[in-house]
C-alpha cells in the first residue's frame, strides 16, 4: 500500500522524541536516503496482523500498513485503512490537544516554559498493556538501548515473523518483523532459562512467572473477532478501574514494583495523573522544584519519598502530571542533550558563574594534557592480541602481551551536570617492557611502588564513593566497560605486596593488608557469580590443608590444569598488562549513550570475565602462599635487640661464683652460651632469656651430656607413661553419644525441600484446613516480601542512573 497522510504538526506529535524517550521499545527506526526536504526516517511497528510504517514532515504524518500474504482484497483496503487510522489515533491519543496542555503547564511552571520550545510534541502513548508490562519488567536497572535489544530479542525468539519488508536505504535487504508473543507463549517452564541465555539476567524468571500467573489466573482463550488472550483482555480492563485498584492488581505481578506499576498505569492504562518516580525524576524535583535531597542521585528511594515527589509534581502540573513529567524526563536524558538545539541559543544553557568558568577551565586543561577516553570503549580498545593472550593464559600457555600505554586517564560516568569524576589509573607501574625487570629492593622501584599505591588507593576510594558496584545488582547489571574495575582490589594487593620491608612486624602488616585486598577481590567475584560453582568448590580447599600426600598432589594438579601460572611463574608478570589492555584507551570521544557493536561487546565481555576467572585462580594461590608466610612470621622468634654481656665487666647474674665441678656443671646447663660469630644463645639466633631470667622464646632444656640425653629418651615408654586405651573409632562413637559430633547434611539433605518449598507444597493441598492455613501463611509471606521489595527496591544503591 502507498503512504497516506494526516495533517498532524510536530507540535502535536514528534515521532523523533516520543519513540525514543523510553516509553516503547519495539519501534524500528530506519534512516531514509538523504533528500533536501521531507522525512528523514521511517518508523515501523509490528502488530498482530500488520506492520505500521510512519514518516513525518513538519506538518504531516505519513502512514501505511503492510499485510502478510495473502494480501487483502481491493474492496477491503479502505476498511483496513480506516482500522489503521483508528489505531494511530488511539495509540498516540490524538484526541488530546497537546499544545493546549503545553500552554497550561507553561503558565503554572516557569521551569517547564524554558523547555517547551525545544521539546515539543512529546505525548504519552496508549500501548498494549501486556507488552508494556514485559517491557518495564526489563527496565529494572537498565538503559533504553539495552531494553530495546532485550524486547526485540524476545519477540524474535518467541514469535514467528509476520512478514518481511525491504530496508528503505537498501531495498535488496529484507527485514523480518515479529509481533509481540502472548502470555501463554512466555508462561512455559523453559522460558526462564532461555531468556537468561539471551541476556535477561534475573528478569527472565520475573517474565515467566508473571506470564504464568496471568494465564493461570485469567486464562488464555481467544475470541473469533479478537486474537487477544483472556489475560490480555483482563489487563486492558484495568483501564476502567481506579488508579489505586489497578496499581494493586499490577503489584501482584512478579517483578513489578511501585515505579514499574506506575509506568504501566501511565503508558498503557490511561492514568494520566500518575508520575513514575526514579532517580532521574527525583533529581528533577530536587533541581527545579525545591525537594530536599541530593542532585547526584544517591538518595535512597523510600516509599515515603516516592509519595512526596509524586505529590509535589502533581501539585505543579495538575491533572496531566504524568504527561508533563514525560517532557521533563526526556529533557533530562543525555541522549537528548542536543535535541532541537541551535548554536545561537539553548534553553538549557546556564548562566556563567565563577564556579562554572573554573570547571570549564579545568576541562580545557585536562583535554590539553591527556585525551579523555569514552565511558564505553570503542571496538579497537581490546586488541585481538589481548583476547588471544587471555585465552592462552586460561589454557596455561605462555603469552606475551605488553601495553604500550605509559599512563591512561579513565573517565567514570558523569555524576551530575556540574561534576565529573576523572580517575587516573596508574598504569605506569604496570606497563614496563617485557625485558625490563626492576629489583624490588631498588630505591627507585620503591618510590614508584609508593606513588602507584597512592594513585590506586585514590581510585579505590572514588569507586567506593560512586558506588560503582552495588550489592543490589547482579552480574548482568554491570556494564561491560565497568567489569574491568572489579580487578582493582587484585591490583592493589599485588602492588602492596611489592613493598620492601626489613622488620618482621612490617612484613606482617604488608601481608595482612594484601591478604585483605585479595579476599575482597574473591568476595566480589563470588558475590556477582563470576566464577562457576565447580571452580569455587575446587579452590575452596587449600592444597596444603590436605593431609594425604597423593590427594594433595592431585588437588594441586587439578588447580594448575584449571587455571593459570603459579605465583612464581615469570609469565604471571603479564597480568598487569592484561588488565591494562581492558581499560578504556581510545582517544576518540564517544557519547556515553553509544553502545558497542553487539558482537564486539560480547567478545569484550566474555574475555573480561575470563580474565577475572584467571585472576580469581591466581588469587587463591597467592592467598595460600601468603597465609603460610604469615603463620611462619607469627611463630618466628623476635629480632634480637642486643645480647646481654656474658663474661664482661658486669658478668652474668645467673652464673654462680663456685669453682671446680660445680662451675663445670653450671656451664653444661648454661642457656646463653656464646657462639662465635653468632647473635647469642646456643643456636646463634639470639638469647633465650633476659638478664632477669625471663624467657624470650620457646626452648627445651636438656643436659649437654649425650649419655644423660639418651637416659631421658629411654624413659619415654617406661613406667608412668599412659598409652591409648581405645581406638579412634571407639573414641568417635563415644563422642557421638555425648552429642559432640554433628550429623546430617551431605547429598541426602539436598533431596529434602527447603522451608519455602515445603510451604509451597503444603499450600497446594486444596480442600483441607491445613492447606488453607498454609496458603494463607504463604500469601502473608509473599505480601511481606512484596512490601519489603517496595521499601528496598532493587538498584536502590545504584547511583549511576542506569535504571
């Protein structure tokens, strides 16, 4: 079908903003061949029975619908066209005069008036509720680009293509279009594992459980004149319920909290007054509307604060507060920083202040000194050699990889409009040529180590302050670029361990510090489940703790085969170079909203995770060695502080004045007899006692006469020595009877259901009093857990605004 047109100015509908501002995630946006005038892009969305294609000029909306074969009969085309127009008016809610709303908001809010001319035509969509539910479950701790990839990947995997259309820029290229799958398709038990494999992370289980709940509760039948399932029609029916009632029903869905529920209410259930509150919206309220809190996004979003922000913005914007919020939210997105801006004037331009001038000067100085790399590294950041080197190390093979960079400046994400944190990662200590080995005792080396330590500790402190890694996140929530910063505790421990010490206590302090950093590194990787369970189990047992020598050797062999060079392996010096190769180093600025090519991102992420697993294994080897060294240092005698005079001017206070045999006998038992060239004591390691007779270290008193020693040794198994009167098995049996041995556990315990599983089983005993009691207990437990999640939403510790 050819394109038809509707007279709709961009002031009423601006597709370039509405379809990119985080409301819908399934529109395909395709550039058109360059022309002097006319539309620049085509927008396509696949429905159940057709693909809607849109183009836009300043005062005109062009539309057409493509249908699968067999094509509609000519006499049906007019009817299909009417259906498409009706869908457009309903989907974009074109019956609402947006210009009139903009005028009302500008009169009530001077802040909004500053943005209205740049961000015109932004209206709320009326989407399919089921698609909207799944899309915003995916939005948890996520960004618009990644949500779009996830939603489109879900459609491609679980919904067959409806039809294919040519790319407007390359007509020979056919693009398939998939409708959104119904709840019954996503309710199957294997959906969770499949979606996890597709990169959905913890959201995979939420989607499957929500789909199953809807199908089980509301059915999956369809009607002859409506292909929607019963559960989908039930969701649409919530439009007729009050806001509170609809929100209560949505909160019953797994993975739907207050913010997600409010997004669904606003963008698919026509609740125009609802303002979904997240870190972006809270910052807007703090920055422009007098709300208390931090504009850096570090405030924990409690239910009370959520309601306060919602009420405040509703009082400012009125009945259509949710619509006005969408305009301000879009204006706050970094991807819209240059939207409709002109070089001459910008509504967002702030007045020049001494602080801003100084910030601009500092940025200019920084750009002159060092290039500022992008937050997301370019495809060339990780060289092919680096990836091959990481793979070789994982196989235990030799690799040569040395960074050519002497120092790199790594930009962490922007905190707010006026504050940007830059971290100098001290690669200079890590990036020496392969044939240069500095002596650890060399003074210049120690100065270099101390300088590097100061820099690394500063990086470590700033990453903690920024909460770059939150315990509320899982591995899938950490961007590929930020993964390399998980190595920071490892680098800190490695450099710390290179500090030169001469005193035993100093060395013990260095070891304790390094061990603490190593353990923090291990804990971090295990918390994010970077390391598979079988590897964790392998390294949970120290090889030195295995008593049996053959098993100890077998454990060491397994650990060596599983991973990498031992700490004494000279090739392990390349670990720093591997880490350096993963740090952003591209001198070409890239927008923070640009994403890596999916294939490059996958390679980079996989290789970084392999590097982390390699360092995890080496860390366990380091820890075992350092624990042994620390134990030896604790047991070692203290350093001699100067032996007391033996036969000097003051004499030995413990030596008697007698002569002859008595004096000779005393000499035989003398503890601190002098050893030529030694430091005192019978073994030359220092005195055993001080001048008052106080022991300085452990010792055993034996006469120097060999015959006397032999006599004492012969008495060991003589009368007076009690030999064991029972076997080990008998002793263990007695201890078990006394209750000193804990039994249970092992493989058998794995077959028993947990308390939650048992409660689920008991609650399913329909028709019994006990079953009803258990069902009520489970409902109360689920309700309590839902309230806890509302009060402590996932990602509350995420201060990087990635949700």
